[in-house]
C-alpha cells in the first residue's frame, strides 16, 4: 500500500478578502464557510488519508507558527510543521516538503493541497485522491483539474490531452470572460492547485529543472532549527528563486498529468465566492428588505442593513468594506490604494513585542527583592524558625505537615539571598531556620527525618537520600553566606553516612516506591558542587565525579541522550512504563549541572552530555502554550501535558549556562530560549510574591496554595540569570541586584 504524506501549503495572504484577511491573519486561518477555518477543514480532510506509516506535513510562514499550532491542536490533528523564514513561492515550499519527506520515506507520495480551498464533500475528494495516488506511485505528477461549473476569470485553467487521467497539454493563466467561455467549450479544467507526486520524483524534477531552488532548499534544511514538531528552515531558503511550481516544473516536465474531478470546489478567493458557499455570514446582523447579501461582523459589533441587494458588508474593528458582490474581485484595487493612503490598514495592529530577556530579568529582580523574599520571610516563617509548607494565594497561613526538605530549601534560599546582597533580615531568617532544623528535623545520627506534624512533632523518621541531599545543599549555602564554623563537618558526616550505603558503582537506594532513581542523585550532585565551590574538602569533588560518572554510564540513554527516571537494582532501565518515563524539567536540571561540572573540570564530554540533555528537554516544551510539560516517554510521546512551575526555572537555567558556553548563533538560540523560559515562568508568578504551581492543558491553573518548595527553583533561576547577564552583558547587570 502506498504511503501518503499530505502537505498543506499555507502561503498566500488573500488580499481580495480584505479587511478580514491580512498578512498576519490570512484567509486560510479564518472561518469563511462554517465554524472552522479553511486550514482546519483542510487538515481534517487530508489527515484521514494518513496511515501509521505516513505523516501530515504543514508548510507555512514562521510568522504564523503559533496560529498553525493552535488551530491544529483545536481539532486534535498532529503534523510535522515546516516553517519558511520568508515566502519564496510554491516551488521552494513544495521542494522543502518533498526533500523532508524523501529523507523519511523516499517512496512516499506527497499530496500537496492548498490550505484555503473549500471542498464540502471530503469523501469525493478522497476518492479522487486514491486514483491520483496510484498514478503518482508509478512516477507521474498528477494535478487535479476541476470540471468547471461556469466560465470564470478567477481561476487558471489546464488543457487536458484526453478524457480521464491524461497528459497535460498546457497550463494557462486566469483569462478574461470571453476566453474563459472558449476554454469551457474546448474542455479545459480549472487548475485547483493540488498536486500528487512521489517525493523522490519531485526532488529529482526540482534538481533537473530548477536546480537553484533545490540547492537553496537543501542548504536551508541543513541549517534548520527543530523545536518540538516545528522545523524552521535556515536563511539559505531566502536565496531560493521566487517561482511557482507551474513555471519551475509543471510546464517543463514530461510527467505532468491531470485528473478531472467533479466535486464542488472553490478557492473562496473573493467575497462573492464566500457568499456562494452559503455559510459566509458571521456575527450579529439585522437585514430589513434586503436580499442576496453577505454580512460579516466582528465581535461586539451589530450590523443593520435596509433595502440592499447583492451587497457584501464586512466589518473589522479598524475597517469596513461595503461592496457590490459582483465586483468582489475589485477589492484588490482598494488594497493597492491603501498602500499609499493608509498603509496601517493593510494589516492588523501588531501584538506587543514579547518581553526581552534583559527587561524580564530586571522585573524579576524587583519582584524577588520587593515581593517574594519579604513575603516568605514573614508570612512564610513562624516564630520558632520553621518555614511554612504552603501559603494561600491571599497570604493566609494554612496548617499542614512540614517536610524536612522544605526547611532545608528555604534555608538555602535565604542564605543565597544574603549572598546576593538582599538587605532584608536574611541573617535572622537563616539563624532561626537553622536552629529549628537542628532541634526539630535532625535525628541523633545527624541525618534529617522526613516529616513533622503541623505542630512540629516528628511524624516520619525515614532519612530519604533526597532529603539528605537538600540538608547538604542548605548547609553549603549557609556556609557560603555566613562562614559559620562547623557546618562543613556536620555536612561531611552526613555525606560519609550516605557513602556507606552506596553500592559498588556509587548508586544509592532511595526510600519509597522507586528505590532506584536518578532524581535523588541529581540533588546530591548539586550539593557536592556547592560545597566544592565553597572550598570544601576533596571528598566533595570525588563525590561529584562519582555521580557524574553514574549519570553518564547509567542514567543517560546513549541513543536518545535523554535521562531516565527509574531503574532496576542493576541500574538498568526499570521494566515497563516506569523505565520509559522522562521529565523535561529533569533533562534541563541535569543539563545545568553537567554544564557546571564540565566547565569547572574542563570536561568536554560532560558539556556534550549537557547539550544532549538540553535538546531532550526542549522536546518537552509545548509548542502552543510555550511551557515545559511535566512528563514524556523516551520516544517523545507526551505522557502528561500539565505543566508545573519548577520545569520552567530549569529550562531558564540550562539555557543561560549553555549560552555562556557557546558563541555566535548557538549562543543567540540559547538566549532566545532563556527569554521564552522567563516569559513562561512569569505566567506562574503573582504580583504579591506568591505563585501558581500547576498549569492545566487549557492554560488555566489549579486553584491551590503556593508551595514553599518552589522558591528553591525560583532562587536558582534568579542566581543563574544574574550570573549569565553579568558574564555576557556586564553593562546590563546593575538593575539585577537584590540590594
């Protein structure tokens, strides 16, 4: 059975449908004949042709990336998306899709369809495609020729050599009315702009008949950047000759065939065609003594018309078109006049530019200094020095059992705040918090118990490895900020107790239902690096070396570069779904640690692993919502599309440190990712210094208190942000201080 890769071509701006269709929102993305956009209707129509071996492909402009993602998600259709840095006409766009398809499945047949055509009978369409695919599989380039219902000067025409599927004698441009009547009499067909061709055949034809197009596309694919389901072609694409597929290939090839089809078809190229669809009216309107009219009103506008015949009234917020529907083709004249008279009305007002990394960083520092740190050092800490587990979003304290890891994390946060120059009462916060840690959370052996009741009584004695890692990290932070004597000795004693429990390769068994996991080791590595940076003894460096080796040899999958979560007793991937789980946030967090380690040791192999982990994390950034999701499978499937706060901070940290370790384009790409991550993080933060934790798939948040445990991640993001901007843009650093 022939594998089909349908390709939806999203170019064109539809100027004859002004003012509804404009460059930033062209007609294919507008509901013109029904509730769904033409693009969505097209995607649903051709997605039904894709079997397990095939894939739907969309080629569109980079400026429309978000619209494409949003509209596909709204109808539950998945696709590979190829984005053009600028439009170079149909030959380059089709070449990009064919080259891409040929790399995945050379013998697959591409079905190239326009994104803005109205075909109300999808079954008839698919029946015709089946016949065309059979011919394309044999090496033909088939185009669909629509049997005309009337002479029209709105379409190009095709002269067939005979009845049924036949060779093409000629492609002709849009004729005048008299010529159109002659074409109909001579059996010409409307040129629908749909093409069916085997991918390798089109690659070969482009190479032979339009080599400059092929070379530009080949270079652009080599330069392409991949983010999730989107592939953005490199700048080499801009050098492709701007030429249509008809001129580049179809008028020269010996393979051109046309298949007559008789299903209803329209390109909805003007307002009279939209009216003829019978589904073009939109919005609130009242017609009194009026017939044959088309009315489209934007949200919030009421249109009333009296005594009109065959008139179109199209209302947008900034422009109104009133036209005799028989003269719909003349709208393009209005558009031409706008170019000099009122160019601002050629497109919709631009959305505000996304906040830059530097502006977001300055705002972030202010929020930390004026809101978050004051709130959590007052409302978030009790008189005995214990830190609250959560705060309600209105600042109320909520009784809850208290985890030892939260006490340790908050200690580290305020120690780091002091080290960063915050003038608030960080010393008192740290002193009382450390005293509470010693008296309430530490067991006789120096390790932390897991949990206290809300009243501060021991509730769970288990000394989890994860919790001990944060104890070590907190002590390192307090030591770095205060220089308090004796802290390293206490930390070293706990470290040595952990070492006694390690197996032959340095792995530590964790408490709970997943005893063999990478996560606890990650935080232990973070603590070891913190002590190493603070001047701790050589054993901290040895511990870091051991943990990195464990990650490189056991945790990181050699094929995908992704880091797994769970393992068996031999540190092989756990059986079943547990062994396939990866978390994008942990990919970023490990990438940040491996980059720090590699930079400190001058270890290129660790930095290389950091890059692979980072790229694995980027695959978990939701293309529409712009946030890192919670969980995926190692093969790239999304397991949980919810999105917690903390992965956004780790995305930010990894992007920043890798920007420091890069140059030129790679650095720019990392800084762009950092800006995106910071914008994602801002969606969770509240002006009062609190935050949401869990974002649902629709972009809303679960209504729940702010967990104190997130502050550790937020402070880490702030520290890395300041460090990177200090290193790369020192002139922009002063606004980022906490003093």
